[in-house]
C-alpha cells in the first residue's frame, strides 16, 4: 500500500472557528486511515480551544515533522511558539490574531516547499486582521502565489458535482470585467483540465460561463463574450479539450449541478461563488445558523498542494462549540487525493 501522505493543516485566525474545526477534524479516526495529519500554528491556541470547549484531545507540540506520533486524540502541533492569548479574543479583529494566522500559513508553505509535508490545508483567515498585522494580501491564494513565486494560478471550488474555477477572484467587479481576456481564460481552462484529472474526475467536459446577460446576445449586451471568451473556447477545443461556451451563466450552473459538466469556468468571484454556496451551504432559519458548510477551495497552478475550507471565519459563533467541521474534513480528503495522485499517480 502507498505510504499515507503527511497533511499540514493551518489553524486559521485564532479568534475564529479555525482552531475549533481543525481540532474536531483531527478527532476523526477515519482521517488517520487515509493520511498523517499535523496541525500548524501555536500550541497554546489549540490547548485553549480544547479546554474552552472541553474537547476530548491533548496537544503534542513538535518542532520537527519527524517528532509527530499520529495518534487520534493526541494532536500533533507544529508549534510556532506561544501566541499572545491576552490580545486575542473570539470574534474580534486584532494584529495579534492576524500575525499568528499569517505565520501559520507561511510555515505550511515553507514545509511543503521543503518536501517535509505532502500537502497543505488552510483554515479560515480574516483579511482585515492579516492586513493590520502588516501582511497586505487579499487572501490565501495570493499569499501562496507570492511565496511559491507562481504567476499562473486560479481558485477551484469543489462540492460533489459542482466544480468551479475562476478567471478572477479578489478584485472589484469593474476590474474583473477588464480581466476577461482570451489568454487568461485559456490558461484557466487548462488549469481546470489538470485539476479534474488530479481529482480523478472522469467527466472532463468543461462549460465556460458568459460574462454578460445571455452571453452578450450577439453583441447586444457587451462584446467580451464574442471577442474574448469564444476565441478562448475555440483555442481550447483545438488543444483537444471538450469545452463548451460561452454559456449564459443562468443556464450553465443549473446544468452543472446535475453533473452535465465535469467542471465550469466562472468569469469572476461572485458568479462562481454564489451558485456554489447554494449547493454546499445549508442555513437553518429556525436556529439562525448553518447546519452544514461544505465545499473545498483548491489553488491550481502551485508547485505545492493547497486546499481549504470554502467558508469564512464565522466570528459570530467563534468559541461557542457549534461550528461544523464538515468542510475541513472534505478539504483534508481532497488534499490527500491530490497528494496520492502527485506522489503515486493514483
């Protein structure tokens, strides 16, 4: 049997649900059947959440990956030293929380680039806290791209039959329209094709969303669909890919939800995120909270593997013990599959 990959899991913002969902995921025995998970962050943050929520776990602080024991309930934590818990409060933005979250991500990248771990999984961060701590990145994707010196990358969201990659993400809507260019769209189609193969998806048919209403309707509602998107689709077909588009977005996503497409290309952040989260997020109106939050965020194009939960910090429920760790488990499973494919071709 192949050796189980080592998966590094960052704690996320310590004032968020990040440490809670990481610990809860690590308490899942089936997780250890498929991989060797290690938490990356501050040992005292994890100890604090364990004590606050009375979780059945203990912390095993380590300074080298080789020291990990991989025992259920005894959480291996690659310890970055004590965080200032007096300056970190559940549900609050702070420099201390932002810097601790950033350092966790940076260490995960370093360990993966060194080959000490086989894949990384990131917990949710707060962009404002990160920025106030002096790290001006709009999100995880950009942090990873910077520290791996990656120029061509894209965000891929995965939840069962819905797999959505984005031409642009963390930019204004006005700028997103300007980024709809043939070269970038073709690049993203190629990244999606590789991602589908790495995930073991059999259906490689790709649908490409139009930018404008009705995909421009022959130029009546904009020219980007005809001048940029259609040529990119034609070029992808010439490369041998099974690609269709531009398809009006209101039609594309309803077909994608049935599995008609193996993956789809969205032109901008909300075009892809809204239908995706309608699929994976289940809101309980009576309880005024999410019953389940599913969905995996994968950064394509990196030299290392990075998956993540596709939800935010959920400050409003941080420290209350009610956060769902479904998405974290799915992110770890996806990272494991990608690692096995990369290492063994399976």
